[in-house]
C-alpha cells in the first residue's frame, strides 16, 4: 500500500484527507506525492468526495488518484526549453520560420 507524503508547497497527510471527508468537503485534483513500501516516490493528483445518504449523513467516501509522473517529466522538459529559448538573442526568438511552398499552397 502507498503512503501519502504530500506536496512541498501544500502538504497533505492521510489524516487531513480523512478530516476533510468527514466534514463533507470534496477535493478535486489535489497534488500529492505517494511513497511505496520500497520508498519509491511518485506524484499523483487525487480527488475525494463523501457519499451521503438521504438524511445527509456521510456513509462512504470515494477517493481516486492518477499517477502524473509523465506529466511532471514533460513539464520539466518544457520549462528547460523555455529557459534555454530566453537565453537566445532576440533576433532568433522572434524571427518567423520560413515556410515551404507546400505549406503556403494550403493557406487561404
């Protein structure tokens, strides 16, 4: 079973998740870091919501998590590319790429 670690900028613990659910709060796409028994950490987005009966009493909870390791990897790549492009001289950043005759042919 995985253990909730929380994000550095918004720490969330298993106890906080339980308290939110018991109070009737819903959490949508909250970032967390999970840790396996082998201490492998991975980022997730979790959503949680209480299920209430017809009297408004919380009877169950629904919790869903999505591994966002690949998303975080790609965000890091984009940030790196963005940082590199800012170091280029202005003429290279704003200069439009030449279009091939084949592309021009299909434009209105």
